C-alpha cells in the first residue's frame, strides 16, 4: 500500500457534487465516489454537521481523510465520508448553520466568507494498493472514532450486487423493511441492524456464510420474501399488537414453529391473560412461551431474599423432602404450588428445598 498526502480545497472537493440516492454519491468533478459499497449511510446529526462547517470557517484542521485511488484516475472515500458529505451538502445549499446567531445557507454568506470556505484545504491521503490491502486499511483506520457495526464491516467484506440490493430493502431511512416490520425489529436500518437481524434469522446465525454464498447474486429477493413471510406469520398468529412485540426474536420462532397450526383467537386471549399476570416478569417472553410452552421464557417472579430467609427460619434449615439439614446457601426457594397450576410468589406458597431435591422436583 502506497500512501501520499495531498491538499484538496473545498472548492475542488465539492465540484459537481451529486447525491443520486441508490446510485451513489459523487464529488470532486465526478471523480470521487463518496459512498462505495462498504460505506455506511450518512448518519451525522445537525450538531455534527455544524461542527464541521464551524471548524472550516475558523480555519482549524479537520482530521485527515483517506481516499483509495483507482487505475482510471478516480477515487473512493475510505475514511471521511461523513465530513465530506457535510461539506459538500453545505456548499450545495442543502442545510444552513448558525453564524453570528443567524441560520445561514452558503448562498447567503458574504463573498469573502464563501471564498474562505472554498479555499479551505483538506488533508487527504491518497492510498494505492490491492483491494484486499485497501479493505484492511479501511478496518484499521476505523478503529478510532465512531466504530463501524459488525454488519457494516461485513458489507465491506462481501460487497457486491447482493449487498447493494439487500440494502435497498433493509438499509435506508424509511426503507420497505421498516414500513412493514418497524414495529417488530429494534435498531437502526442505516446502521445495518435490520439487515443483520434478518440475515441472522434466515441463516440460523451463520451470517458470514450466508453472505459469502450470496455475494455475487444479483438479487436479494429471497431474503426480502423470507422477511415478509416472518412478519405475515407474526401478524396472523398474534393479530393484536403489543409494544412488547418489538425486538422479539421472531425469525427464530418462525423457523421453529412457522408450520404449526395455531388458533389466533386463543393465542390473543392467552397473551392478554399473561400480560395481566403479576407473576410474569418478562412480558416480552410471552410470545415465545405460547409457542414453546417453556416457563423460562416468562422469568416467573422469584422469591425475595427476605422471604427465603424467613422460610428458612420457619423450617429450621430442614428440607421437607429429604428431611436433612442444610445451610441457607445450600437451599433454594420453591413454589409449593407451581405457577402453571395457579401458585403465587407469596410467603404461604414458599418452601426452601435443598438444591438436589429442587432439581428433581423441577424435572418431574
């Protein structure tokens, strides 16, 4: 990898700036690809953009940027995308910044201030080398600052037509996936968290393998159709929406139980009942519990240390099943009448069992 430091003025950088949405963002007379396949979407907030322009206006140095060179004389941004877009958008009149307590667009500035901005020199390293070298360098220089997510780095490693098409569905603000599934997924589409979640679902956790196998495919339609099937199944089985449904591991549940028959009316009735049950500590786990029937999903309310201490004293340390004496740290609180049979987490339903007896009782 050869690295050469150059000075690039804002005037040269912003020349012919163009944001063509899905088709990319370019500048520097059309020779700079600001958003190559491995780069994240624009995520700077207003204060961050304003800080970039304020730095330029004051003549303070911005952090150095890195561009990768191509044999045809074009470039791509390896590091500095957010700063580059902030500068180009301001010169293009996309947003205003506060100057002397007034919101000022570039076009409203005095000529001398405009020239000060356009003449500002950015420090840019031009990096020449093999694609694998560039990608390794890209990872290295992103250790500092706002870290890339795991999925953003995967998009870099497996960039190609499949990633580009998948991002169209899952990685844009207001993307199609957000439109139909935003109430069921957590995270941010533009930080690739929607995309990562759905690939994890469809691949049973083998994200890298799935992306490697699909890297050169032209379409991510299979992934999109799978996602639609998951959301459609959820909305059929649980026709009433609860805020606790957001962030449930729906794809994993779909993979396990998607072919089973369920009575939606009965499922919704059970959800409503469990939502009102004070013994259920994990309401988000209700939806998995009704499919798997595993009580661990609900995190049934546990006895407090005070309750267990009082019960231990009442029993004088004797386990009522094996009738042996134990220290309190060798015993566990147990529901005499199990929760599934209507038992409550109350003093009169508590007994202290030795760990072995409690395990044997739980296994029955």
